[in-house]
C-alpha cells in the first residue's frame, strides 16, 4: 500500500512539473530580462513593418513592410505597451519618428533564438 501511494505521488509530481514547464515563456515583456535590448537570430522568416509614429499613438500607421529572413541577426526589444517586438539595429533602427516592429504574438518567442 505504501509503494502504491508513493508511485501515485510520483506520477502526480511529474505530470504537474511537465505541465508547468510547457507553460513557461522566455518572452514575457514584464520580466527584468527585457529591460534592455538583446541580440537575436531569427528562426523563421518574419514580416517587419515600418510604423510612422503620430500623436496620439492611435493615429500611427504602417508605411512599409519588409521581410526579415531566417538566420538574420538583429537587436530586439520587447515591451509591454503599444508595440511588443521592436527592432533596434542595422537598417531597422527605431527612433522618435519611425519604429520597426515584428507582428508576432505578445509572448510568442518561437520565431527567434538568443544569439
């Protein structure tokens, strides 16, 4: 009887641990890790949009689209407001007039890996 309880407890712990591991994300914008930009390598081809910043921010609009091919290296910022994935290097240098964003889910890190 004692071994049966231990086996049941072990299965429950392993199941819970596995479920929690799948729900962890490296892309949470509020994590202290994202207080500064990071170099990343793209794992998939993604679309980058050049956004003309206007005041109020709701008036901002996309003015051009680019393709960022798999294997490209760029500095990426992740923010919790307005635009979550912002590129800040190379030809995609965001500033006060334009910002370059990747349209992916807020916590979706499947399209890049850390360099």
